[in-house]
C-alpha cells in the first residue's frame, strides 16, 4: 500500500483560509491551497520529531490542543482538528517564530 492511499480529504475552515492568505501568502509550487495543506497534514513534521526549540515554541504558544494535531512545514504550524479524531480539518496556521 502506498502512502497516497492513506491520505484522506482535507477541509479548510474559512478562518484557516484567511490565515493562509495573510500569513503564508502563497501556495507556489502546489496546484492550490488544498494541495498545500494536504502536504502539510500528511508529510509535515510531527510532534515526536520536533526539535527542542520547536517543543518550547509549542508549549509557549499553543494550549489545549493535542500535539498530534499539529504539523510543521515551511516555518508554519498547521493546526488540525475534527473528523472523529483524525484531524483533517485545518482550523488555523501560525508562523513559528
């Protein structure tokens, strides 16, 4: 079974789309925002691979969200929720400082 068969449909809330346009600005290199977000969800850096600095940033900036619902990619934290615990709905994106 290849990795693409494990990918599921991604949802982007209106708020998340607004934040993508404000903060990420471009989806250059991807067909669109959905493909960009799907790449972050399925291939972004997961919590167990965070560096010490990324863990510190997470602990200082994000409360009340399961670390398994966060993906890091291209200097941004993508926060996913919903979908019966599978977290396939992007709710916001934050620049990792």
